[in-house]
């Protein structure tokens, strides 16, 4: 065995019990072990302990035996210098968010070269050639361009490939991939998973793959270990676990995923004890709503372009066309899904509707009026009627404000409440989004990701809107937390008669939520129709490609 972990426990001062408790597992050379579980299950802390990346105040017991070149080392008793030599050379790490893991002030080529200079004896010219070779190996189309680019100049998929190139630069025996595909589009996600699989086979490299997505695990792992609250729930062959799970918790994780084959109004969720809760409505098939007669919002020939920078002052101006002649109608009381990869124009449509983008051609009418002509009280009323829920709840909430301040601010701006009425309305909003009493006195950092997203939903509801734009609002959440948020959105829609524009790159989530779906690519509409029809009978090759890229799910045969 390359790696054997025995009775690993990790705890922190002030915590009532260990965050990882008596965990044991093993990985053989060339194998891939997948670790799956919700946030807080201890997945990342377990991986960080293998690479010596735990915080200084972490208290660790047990043993981590790493066997290489006829040497058995207990990584928990190795010196920092010895761990430093192993990290990068024998044990490599790919982090979840490459934009924060990469140095923004350093070109990508230099960052990879730095790894090679630390772990090899190559000359400067050899290091550059090796770096370009690594970029080619991770399937970068233009290695020279990426070599000379900063991280912010690359797409999410390209940045993740740079991270993988850095990780494999020292020819490690064990690659730890911590949620490497979570925020990526399904097509990019598929290529990254295929790349890691190919590298593992070609280099005989063991992989520890951490994710909360069982569909991804099905594509990449030989064996899977399910964790919950720091403990192993079950472990076994991936196919066996996914087809015949033993524990209720694993069955629950699988049931929480939106299905592409079954239409449901509400999803099952896991409670705090890890037990599956089936909504009363689960037995009912989701009724595909007939398109209501009232058009709430209409877009005609919407085009948006951005001027590209040029080093030559007299050069002909070049433009990037974010949207090209978009036409769509949004009916009162429906959920319209926008699906597509990054750069397809989904978010640009949402920003244009909410008047966050002013330079455009074409028309956007709300209740029959062009939004660019709204002035004074009409403009303020439109701002109240159309609200946004952003992808990252942590960055969209003011960290210096309590929840009470966050929720009361929009009500005070629009003069909807005052004094004691405001406090009463805040408590009502928290109750509507199922947050406990006392939450109003806390700050955003004191909540989980799912709870923070509920605060964002409550903020959007505070001004009694008619249209809510949900921009990738569940893409970074665990499947069980995601199911709870989707159920909440559907319940609020039914109770308050809301209209949603639901933006996502996840076709299964869009299909679950939406009455109709529009598929976007490169700023143009590829296909639109009822959600079931678009999935079961896609007309465009691009939609078929998106469906085929969904991990763990195969396109149904007609």
C-alpha cells in the first residue's frame, strides 16, 4: 500500500469533540479513492493532514504511513523539513478554487517553474521547456500564451489545468484533488475529470479525490468512502456503493440529487441526524405549468458588446460580443431557466435586466414599459420589483453587518417599514427561510454556506419583489443543502406568486426548477422549450453535448 491511515483523529481547542474521529483507510499505487460527504464532514481536513497543511493549533493523533522506495514514514512524526521535501515531490495538492490558490501577481509559467526549481536540478532553459511540456500534457491549447499569462487572464478551466500542471511537476506518487471540479461547467468538469484519469493511468499515480458530488465520484474513483461529521459512514467499491448503498445517509445523499428522469416539485433532504426526510409532495409528479397569458418581462434583439483592449492607439477597434440578438419572454408566475457554460451570456442577461449594464442595444420591457425610460418613483419601484440572489453568499453579504442590519436596509431604503415594524418583519423573513430565532444578531461568518444563501433569499424577499433573478445561487452548495434551498425557492414561489429567472450551468438543477429552459452558447440562444422536452428531445448538438457531460448520468435512449 502506498498510503495507510490508521485511527486518524483531528481536534481543535474549544471544540467539544474531534472534527475527524478514528478514521482509517488505505490507497494503493495507481488507485483512486473518492471521499464524499457534506460540508463539515472532515473531508478537506483529512486531506490537509496528509500534506502537512493543518493549522498550527490542530491536535492530531493516529498514524499516516506513507510507503515509497522501501521506506515507511509516519507523516505525523516527520519533521517540517522532511514534510516540505515530500510535499510537491511525492504528495501533491490541487485546491478547489484555483483563482485564490494561484498567485495573482505572478505569471502562470513562473509559478510552475518555481515548483520545478524547488524539486528538480534542471537548468533555467530546461525548466522552461519542462513547464511548456507540462502545459501541453494537461491539454492547454496554447502553452506559450498561458505561460506568459496571469491567472485572471485565463478561464476557470484553464486555471484548474495550470494547478494540475503545478501538482504533477514533481512527478508525485499521490495526488490529492480537493473539490477540483465544484465550480466548473459540466463540459469543463468532464474534461478535467478525464484529464486526471489519464494522468493517473499514464503516470501510475494514486489519487485521493474529494467531492460532494456522487456523479463525479462515479466517473473517477475505483473506491469510495462516505464521511459524515468526521467519521466514516461506509466504504467500498464505487459501483457497489452507488448502486447498493448500505447506510441511510448514503441513500439520502443520492436521493437529494435532482433527477433528470423524474419530475419532482420538491426534493428529499437530510436532517441534522443524517436521516432522509421525504416531503409530502414527493409522491406527486411535478405538473408542467401551461404558459400563463401575462408577459411580465420581454427582451427584443438584446445585444451587448465590450471593447477589447489594444496596445496600438490607432488600431481598428475590436469588440467582444457578450450577447447577440437575444429574444425571450418571461411570463408571470413561471420559472425560466437559463443554462450554458461560462461565457455563454447567462449572467449578462441577468445583469442587463437588473440594469447593472447600461450600454446595450435592443429593448427590455417590464410590464410593457422600456426599463431604460423609467424615472423617479417608477425607477425605484422597478428596483424593488426585481431582485438578485448571487452565486457566492459570503461575498454578497456585508461582513461588518448583522443579519438584522442586512435585512432591514432594503426595507428602510424603500420606506416599507419603520421602528418596531422593521424588527418584526426581519423575524418574519428569517422564519420564512427557516432560520432559527436569534439569527438576526449574528454576522455572516457565523453561518454555514446554505444558511448564508437563505439570508440572501430573505434579503431579496424583504421588499416583496415580483421577479427574482437567481444567478448560480446553488452551484457551490452540497447536494443536501442544495436540495433544501431549491425546495425553499419552490415553496416561496407557490406561496407568494413569484417569478424566477433561474441561471445555472447545471442542467439537472435547471430542469428540476424550471417550467421552460433556454440554452445559451457564446451569447446566442441555441434552443428553448419546456424543460422535459429540452432534456428528453434536445434539438441542438450543443444541448446534447451538455447532457452527455453530466457526470454519472447517461443520455436516455429515445
